[in-house]
């Protein structure tokens, strides 16, 4: 007698093979039967007419510290996500040393969490002690390592500081990290050279990890930035994952053809280059990213001081209107009509989330620049934003490309607690059902088995997770049961805290975490270790 039998569903095994009818049986934390007819189960699920697939693996997540605040990760688990790769865009929850510790602990304190850990090993212990619904696959962030070794300075590291950064990466890899990430538009990552990134990636390469990058530029210099990521892979000797691949800004729409061609050429030349994409035409990041990179040197306190000065404001305005060489200028790419404020921390500004910067300025009777600078000062540079800047034709090109997989670029949140009044990007709640429903089924962009592969077997292979991402006897029992006829995202920019439809059951490590349109409260997740 099996612990659990999912009877008579159409099994999409995560390899890209078409679905076939059969049973799936689970015993303990493992799959014991996949396909054919299983013996009786202590619990039996009737899955006739439903799809049964591996749990979805979100290769681009930001749930690092949020995993402690929302351990059920409702916005992710209700989509069918069972594993999240964290530590993306250069920002990880470890090692918390020096200014990396100051930055993380003030953010965490605001949400009621004490940062008791320093290393990945200690982070793993703390997360698993509190319990977490999904598995987490941790990466170490170059920005965090840089802040730990040399603070938020806008300069090259000394030889000692570089050696310290390499030592911290080596330690995280020894603790089971999956590789290194960079966020080359964000301070302090944006202050680094290609040479520095190559040097810091070498210990990740030596330990068998991969390199995932938020490129130095996703707009006017997209192709140079793709080339830089490829050079890191070649010179440091490790596979490359281009994060949330896109062409931002109307002038750059269509450049994605050239960037995908560059990725194809690199693969043809023997380097292993892949990428991920979220299925939306807006991005999301910190509102403070609208301010030129140089002004972030020294950290958030220094930025807020600069924002108070009328002379510096005049300089910001000029640089934002004219642009600065190499700087990712979202305000210019999108325009203040296309930048939504998503979150604030003060009561005074509680009406701002959901408004564009232009609308917020009109409401305050200010010009958009002055409104933006004032809001950043009042909120101590903490607000988030959504920026409309992509073309759906490019999103489709990336999604359909055989080297591209699906990643949300969101953290696992919920409609209650500190995020309740925020208006997060709908990708937090809708990414995976939107690919399965809107793109694969409704638009016919790809067969269902291909869409499932891009969120299961393919990212698992990329991470070297040999026992996840596929349904096969002996592997970990991470499973989703969904209705292929009705699966759809429901979250919108105006009303983002809406769970998708058609995701019927989600199982992590053999335990049911979602059923009947609700989380069960079970927390069987683990902080995984690199297995190669
Ligand atoms: Zn990013």
C-alpha cells in the first residue's frame, strides 16, 4: 500500500515528452511509481482529465529573506512552485558581514525578523528550524559579497578585498551554494569591472557552480552586456544563465533577436549559455534605481542625504533627462507615466501604491522629478516600482527560444502581513499559470509538454538537481496536479494579490502543501545543496 496515489492523470514527466495517462505513487519523500497502474494508496487522488507534472522550479526568485516572513510562500506555492532558486541579481541573504549585514538587518528588522545568521550554513539552519513550504536552491550574490568585503564604495577592490570576496564565495560553495549571481545595475555590483566579476566567479567555477547575471544593461547596451556575461563564462570557466532576459525601452524593442543570436553563437562555440524570462511586459525593482548609480555610493543613508540637496537634485534631473554612459536609465526608457509605485512604508504615503510617478506628482501638486525625490526621502529609498518597458513580441521570442526557461523574478508573498497594502508585480502570483494558460494554451506558443519542461526538467538540469524536475521512480516527490483546460493567472497590476486558477494540488517532498485552493500549512521544504 502506497502513502499516496494520484490516479489516472495525464503525466507530463518534465522531460518535454508529451503527456501519457497513468498513475503516480509516492512513498515517504520519494516517487515510487510513475506511469502504468499503481497499487492502492492510503490516500488516493482522482486525477482523470488533469495534468500531473513535476513541481515548478522558479530559477529566478527573490524569496531570500521573505522565506522567513512568508514561510508558506503563498503567491508561489499556489502557482505550483515547489523549488525556488534564491540569491539572484547579486543579492543573497548571506554572508551577513560588514555593510552587507547592516543593509540586510535593517530591512529584516522592519519586518520583525532578527538576522541571527552569517553564513549559508547558518541561514539553512535558521530557515529549516522555522520551517518553509518550498525547497530553496541558494546562490551567493556578488553584491552581497562585495558589500561584506569593502562596503558600498564606488571603486575597485584592493588585492586583499578581492581575495576576501573569493574566500567568501568559496565558503558558500562549500556550504552547498549553486553558484554566483551578479546584479550589475545595482549598487555595489554596478561599481565592479568585468575583471573583478571574472575573479569572483572563479571559485564558483572551481566548485562546479554556474553564473547567473542581471546584465549590466538591458536597454541601449543590451548586446554589450550579453557579451560581457558570455566573457565571464569563458574566462572563469562556468555555464552562464542570463536572468530575466529582455530588451527594455521602445528604441530597443526587437534587439532580442540579436541577443538570442549571440547566445546561440556562444553555445555553438562550446560555452553553455541559457536564460530565463517572466511572461510580462513590465519589470519591477526598487524605485531608487531611477537615481543615477554614482549617487548610491556609501549606501542608502548617503543616497537619501544627496536627495535632500537642491544642487544634487538639479544634477540628477539633468542626468536622468540626458542619460549617463552605461547607466540603466529607467525613467528615460519608460517615462514617468509608465512607472508605478508598488510599496511604501509610511502611513502618510499609504495612498501611493498603484499610482504612477506622474499621478503621484499631480496628486501632490509637484513636478514628477521633485515628487520622486521627495518620496524617496520620505520613504528612505525603500519603495518598489513596476516599469512598463517591454514589447510582448520580444517576450514571446524569448519564451519560445529553446535555451530559455521560465523564472518569476519575484519573492513568495501573501495577501496579508507587511505586503498586504503593497501592489507587487503580478508575476509574483501569476508567472507559471500565465505561461501554461495564456501563452501555451491560448496563444498556442508551444505544446504544454514544452511549457512544463521550461519550468521543471530544464531548470533542474541547469541547477544540477539530479533528483528533481522530473517525474520518475526514485526521485523526490515534488508534484503539481493542474487542470490544463482552465489553468490561468488572475493577478493584474491593479489587483495583484490574486491567486491563479486551475492549480489543484501541490506536493513538496511527498507532503501536500496546497489543495482545495488553500495552503495546508505544512512546511516540508529544505534548503538544498548543490549535488555535483
Ligand atoms: Zn534582476
